[in-house]
């Protein structure tokens, strides 16, 4: 009896593998939703001995590509209603809300409800559609991750420290990314420091409201102070600036 708990989010999943009586087969670890990583997960689950059941929470569509890959491999996968999982979590002694804790909780749910789990089944032909969707989704995630790594490298050269300052809770909307939206508007510290602090704070709050983010004056002042910090070594901006 092996329960594989998977906490699925937008670009990655957190996996925990447990057996009864607290035996840990695999502590929580993350996998990005790329084709090689998902295949590696499927291969690992298929290699487990004994009866194996995968448990995941329905997450507004994010779980579907991964679900398709697992079902294509002939695995038992139970998709749990979020309300049921929330009720189960509220009765747990271990409180808290992180991806790692959630994956442990989901795996434990599988063990506690082993004989009540229902294997997911879809109408004939749906799995093939999900498989194609999954491959396209993995391709998109790969491109997005590579683009973010490139952007991070560029920002380390032109706006060191800005990523950490603007990183926070991920938006549930796939098209929203605060850091990307910000650097589209202000792509170099020179575009900030050529104006006064008061002007930038006002413009930052206006921009944040327009984009649907929290208009935080204190954060705007921190960004301005970081931009003014002469100890930060960065590449100079071209003579023609965007702003």
C-alpha cells in the first residue's frame, strides 16, 4: 500500500510518497511541469512495489495534463474535490499551508481513505486529447521557465535586487506576473532615478492599481532607494530610454 500525494500548482507540482504507519518513501520534492520531469515522475511511480495509488486535488485545470500522463501509464489516480481535502486538513494536527505540507497531507489522505478512493475515469478519447494538451502545456512551461531564467540574468545586470523585492505570492491568473509587468514599465534603474522619489512613488502606485496589484508606497520607496544605491554595480542604460 503506497500513497503518492501530489500538490499541483500552476508551473510545478510537489510530490510526497508515503506508506502506512508513517513510512516515508519519498519526502516532499518539487517537479516542474516539463515533459522530462513528468516522465521521470511517472517512471518512478510505476517502479514502486505493491499496490500504488496516486492522489491529487482538482486545481482548476492545472492538474489535467499531469493526470493525463499518469492515466496513460495505467496508474490508479484519484482526483479529490478541494472541499473534501479542506475538511480533511482542518481535522489534521499539523496545521499550516505550504506546498510541501499539502503534499504530505494529500498522501496521508490517500492512506486514511484507501478503500474509499475512486480511480479517475474519463470518456473514451478524452485521454488522447489530454495527452496532447499535456505535451503542449509542458512545452509552454519549458519556454516560460527558460525565458524567466534569461530575464533574471538580465535583471541581475541592470536592476540587481529587484527580483527579490518584487517576488511574492503567485497570482492565480496565468497571465499575471508582477516582476515581468514591472520591468516592462521600468527596465533599468536609470528610468527610475531620473525622476524624483515622490514622482516615482506616485507613478508606482498608479501602475500597481492599473495592473491589479497592491499599491504599496513603502515598497515603492524601497525600490527607489535601491535604484539610488551607488554600491550596486549594474550595466549602464542606453542613451535612449523607454520611459
